[in-house]
C-alpha cells in the first residue's frame, strides 16, 4: 500500500513539473507586472471520508491558475478489540483544475474547478446489526476548491474548502495548507 502511494506521488510530481515547465515556456505577456509563479502545496484537513492529506502543484500567470492535485482521506478508526463490522471509509483523487486568482499585497484568493478521477470505498446499506455493505467508488468527477493564502516571501499559509461532485459519492472538506514557491 505504501509503495503504491509513493508511486502515485512520484508520478504526480513528474507530471506536475512537466506541466508547469511547458506552461512557463509559453508565458506570453512579459509586460505584465505580475510575474508567473509556481507553487507546491501540502495540506492536512478533514472531510466525509476522515482525515485528509493534500498535495498539489500550481502555476499562476496573469491571474490564471492551473493546478494538479492529489488528496487522500482515510477514516480514523480506534477499537480496543481491533474488530470492525463495517468497511473503513477511504478515498483518493487526482485532478486537474483551472481557476482564477485575486491578489492584494500578501493575500491571494482563488477559485478553481476541473476534472478528476476518484477512487475509494464507502459504506452502503445496513445488512445486519453494525454490518454494512462495501461500496466501491471509481468514477470521474468535477473537483473544485476555494483557497485563501497569506504570502510571506516564497512561503504561503492558508486554507481551502475543497470538494468533488460526481455520480457515486460527492465529497467536501476543509484543509490547512502550506505552500512553497518553486520558480
């Protein structure tokens, strides 16, 4: 399980770096006062599926925001006996989003939406006392996020409200985020 997540993380970083590099080479308007910026973002938060971990890479140019994100959520479970009758909730998503930013000195606000692949396990109908059916989620969705960040040099602190609308199990959550400027 750990190696599979590591593999997805390395793939995300490679695709994100390639994506941001190709966009930065195509930056058209050099006369704009806002310089293009690339960010790597890490976040921790909570949603329907439990505690969430977020990572993403973004490119901002002329108030256009391009983001590739990956988030994963696993239900926190604690039982002294170690036996659970219901399936554990978990979910992971990889998505590409486009959005717009508003920048004012140290504050950056953004709204984004796009396309994503969502995979996970949800609880279905109650089969018997404390026993639920296991529902597999594997679908295409519409991810979105609304963010605010306070910039301190090349480091930004902030938060976001994120979600994914889809036909199987739409999900929402909130994150605390730390971003680093990389270019």
